[in-house]
């Protein structure tokens, strides 16, 4: 029996929208958005798309008109009643009313601001300018749209059964990872793969497969829409954009040196428990931890997002010890370029020494490597970052020089201010 | 949107019937049925299930009550108007009215006769007795029911995503075979996998995948229902049951020696062109061909269904040459335990020397080997054969002693009458 109404409904769409909800985004974006809304609402920021994989000619693969249609569709979205109810009524990290009424009132009336799109060679220049709390919400949907449109460009040339087999292969590949992860005692892992997912439906499938395959070991997803639809925990804390923008606003070197701690001081006031996670690497983890105030050592954990993850975790353990804390009570969250082998290795390495948790991103939701000829569906390194705040360029150094961003002279200044010495380059996979 | 009517409809079924149509069977069964209906309608035959894989404890895996429900359901089936129209109106092998009005009138009123089912140890004894044209139609649905119920017993213990990944793996496996077969120039291949398929839906999927993947190289399916639904050619000619029953009816050794040729004489009268395919191995191919009348050398081709396939094809080529025929105009159909490697090898080996075609059975529609722990979904060797005709036991020798069936003394008698010497044993895979 064909459900005629469903079929007619599906054919009424002018386009097949990739992002269909304002909460089809990472939970930490909403947390940070609330913090920014409260502390720096009028900051003018510019976010910009950066394709670190220049061999992927996005402007050749993706039609500009179709890209505009997708972005325009996102600008029509507003928070639905059910989404608002979920955000207002849900328990996040065991806490009710994580999102306060004044923020929710603002968010309910929000539409995403204008974008600037221009083709430059084989790439797109895509930028967003305006008030920080609004502009920042473009990051995840913009990335998801570009990743999925690039995928569609490849999928469009495939036959019906070829497509089914493609997904069969992808499912098999993920399931085999899940089966290996299932062997790890006490594993705690979350989906962090929204931004560079193969597609929304695929991320949704991956999350459900993880739920069945790992049971309690799968602690949730960063994607709010999927968390809501699948009755899972929404997971996440904060990201580099906070220290990057705070630092860009600093008026002199002394204020700059202090800026990353100011971010966490604001956060400390707003959140407790599992949301108190330090992200130390924006301007070098070593200097950040050495100079950190003692109250930061009382926080729950540290997220390792660049550099060698084992070294980062060892450094965190040593730092906690040096501040009189018991690392076995602390949490290390690994979230940089993980795949299941690395997850298993790190999990074993730190068992009994520190609590560990894993934020598994691109290689959970977009590991289409090796599934098509010429690997045209392999994930690639696309980011969308704050590049300026109130007219000043932003800078990110991280613990991997290959991930550094910003004007050269500013990078040098930041290195000097934060005392960043020699760094080891790591290949950026995704 | 949930289609409520569909959902309610689906839940109305008391069981999930495995065979839902009288034409969910092999095309050659219907061709042979018509021949039997015309030539030997009153012959009393017994068909019996034989599980050659005694390590698969069917009676432990399959509930007797559920098996009866499935078999009883098949007894409620009758030819639908659309199915009758398809059989009456379709072109088979380029010929209209392949099925004659008197046969169709009979078939339209047919219900399958009673069955006898009894548990004996860990196996079932399942037999069918009665008029040959009716009883013979049990073979394919009985096998399909047992194969699919054994599969369901395994599938019932699997989780939702585990199931999806199982099928993902099976799809990938088949598609990789299709991709390799696609490389073979001039390949002609058909689905012969109804009787030992994993399930109806899976066979239907395999047929569609072959259609997309191989294009014109995929010449059709032996399954009439799928041929009808998917608008494909129904493929097949005749099988061992004809010479086996004709031989059992022979009154003395002289008549026995003649029986296999009597079968083909009847067939010769009824069919021409591509339906004139010799199946020489029932009582040894060598003797059969050596003693064959000259008019048989004029037939279109030979089907190789036991023994070493390359040797069988060489023997056929030599036989045609010895009878003054040009083998390049002749067709060799390989149909015994094929998988894609053997298909590719045989195709290359005989290119330019004889036309080849492949009837791909169990390893097309049921290659679930290696897809579950303990290989509990691997296909196994289940057959349903005519074991008696008018009170006499039947015998099959074939070119592989492991496939011989019948009482020991009768086997010896047949070997003597047909002059079968030393044979090479071949492993029976499926």
C-alpha cells in the first residue's frame, strides 16, 4: 500500500533541506550561546568557512544556487514549540532549567542572520557577520550543509542498488567498530559528529546503532535534535571560540594573557559538575595549565582536542597531582580525530589512573573512506571559525601547529604572550 | 507519517507467510508440470524432503506447529487472476501460449494436496503423495519454507541494528560478486536460487541488484512471481524428476535404458529452440550421450548439473563434434553449486568455443556464510525429491556419487543398465 499523502507531501518540497531545525546543532553551541548572550551580547564577530582540504574543489562539486537555497532555508527556521519545550523542560547533566527564561525568550524569536557567499576559484568564501550570539549559531549548520552537499554531488551519479550497497558497506564498517568497542570495559563514549557528518539521516542511524550496540557505554550525542528525537542525553561543554573571541577583545598583552581564564571564570559562575571541563589547548596546553589559578584544578575534567592525546592526558594527570588533586576522581575527554583503535588504546592506557570519556566525531558519522572509487566520499577537513571580533583578528594556536589559525604577526604575538615553545606537528585527518 | 491502514493490515496476519503465491516457484516446475499433466497425469508419486546436512537439526530449530501453519497456508493458495493472465498472455522464450488452455484451466483450480509431517529425532520427515502433477508442485515451496524458517530461528535472536548490519553485510557481499561478474565480457547469467534462498524478500533484492549491476548480462530469474513482479524473463527448462519417474515406471531393464530418451522425446514434441536443453547426468552423462539418438544432437544445449563442470562441458563439445554439430552454435548451461569465481573461470575457459550461460542458485540467494557467529545462517544442502512412482523407488546417480539417491540394490541395477563406471566424488556445497 502506498501512502499517497506521504508521497505527495514529499514531492511538495522544492528542495530536500539538509538542516531542518535550529537545534540540529551541537549542544555546546547552545550552552556557549547562552553564555555569550549573557556576557558579551553585543560583540561583533565574523565567522568564516575554511576548507583545510584544498584538494576538494567545493565550488566545482556544489552548485552555488543550490547552496544558497540550503542556506536560505536555514534562515527560515525558528525554534518550534516542541523544541522549546524540550530545552526548557529537559534535564541536562542532571540539572533542570539549564537554559534560562530570558535566553529562551530570545532564542524562540531568533532567525539566523544573513550570510555572504562568493565563489573564489574552486572554493567558496562563506562568511557570517553580526552579533556574536546569532552568528555563532551558523557554524554547525553551515558545515553540515557543505559536507552533505558535497556528498550528494557524488551520490547523484550512483544507481539505486549501488547506493543501497554503499550504505550497506558504511553500516557494516561502523558496526564492526561498534563490535570492537563493545569489548572495552567501562567505555564511555558520545557522538560528537554533527558538523562533519555524511548526512543527517546517517548521523541519526549511527547514533541508533551506537545505542543498540554499546548500551550504557554510549552516553549520548552532541546533536540536540537527535538527542530529543531518540530520547538521549545531549552532550557537550564549551569550545575554542570563547577564548578566541575573548582574546581578540583584549586591549593589551596583559589582558590577552588573562583572557582564557576570564572565559572560564564566567563559565565557573554559570555551571558546575560535569560542565566544568577545561579546554586548555587554545594557546598551548602546557602554558595554560602552568599558569592556571588553583580554582581551575577543582574542575571536573579536561578535554584534549589537539596534540598527542596520550601526552596531553599525562600532562593533565601530572598537573592535577601538582595541585593536590586525585586524578582518579578527574575526567579526561578525548575528542580529536578519534577512531576506534585509538579509543581502545587510550581507554586501556589510562584505565584506573583517570576517568576517561570519548567524543567521537567525523570517523563515527562520516567514515566513508574506501567505499567509493577514488574515495570521493571520504571526509575532509572543513571548519567554520570566528576570524574576527570587534574588528580584531582572532588567533588559535592549539597543541598542533597544523591547526594554528590567524594572521602571521598575531600568531607570533600570541606565542610570545602565552609562552608557547616548540610544538610537534600532527597530521590533521578530519 | 505512518500509514495506519498498512500497519493495521500487516498486524492482521496471523502468521508471516513465507510462500504467498503458487507461482513463487521455479519456471521449469510449471513447464514440467504441463508436460506431466499431458503425458503422465495419473502417475502416483511420493516426494520426500532430504536434509543432506544432518548437522543442521531442523526439528530443534523449527517449531512443528509453525511449520504446519506455513505449509497449511500454502494449501490455501490458488492462482490469482493476475498470475493466470501473466502465464496465459506472456511470451516465454519468445513464444506465446507456452501454457495451453487445458493446462491453465486445471492449474487455476488447483490447490496443493495434503502433506505428511513427522518429527524423527532432530529432523523432520516431510512427504507428499498423490498425482504427479499436483505433488511435484510442493518441491520448491516446501524447500523455501524450511530454508526461510531455519533462517528466522536465527534472526529471531538478533537486535534491530544487528539485523540491519547483517543485511548490509549480505548486500555488500553480493554486490562485490556482481562487480566482479561485471568484468566478464558477454556474460549471460540467470537466478536459479528460489529453492534454497535465504528468504523471498532477499531473493527479490538479489534479482533487482543483478538487474542494475549486470544489465543485459542478467537474463532473468527462474522464479515466476519475481519475473512477473519485476518484468523479467522467467528462465528454466527441465529437471531430473522427469527421467527419475519415467525410469521408475520402466517395466524391465530394456525399458529402463530407454526411459531417459523417452522423456526427451516427449519434450521434443512439446518444445523447440531454447527449451531444448539436455540434462544428461541423471544416470551418468557419458553413457547418456554415447547412446543418445542423433536427433538429440540437434537440440540447442546441455545443462551441466553435477561432476566437474569443465570436464562436462568438454565432453559436450566433443559429443557435438562427433555428431557433426558446430559447438559454437551450441549452449552449455552451468548450474551446479556455482559461485562467482567459478562462473568467471568457466566463462573465460569456454569463450569462443561454445556459448555459455549460468544458472546461479544458492550462493546467489543465500550466501550468508561468515555473516553470523558460528555461521548459523550458512546455506545447507536440503532437497525434496521424487522417491517413488507407482510404488517403485526412484534412483538418481548423477556425475557425482555424493549426489546419488535411491535404494542400494536399485542403484547397482541402474549403474549396470546405464553402464556407469568409475565416478569422481565432488563435495556437495549446497
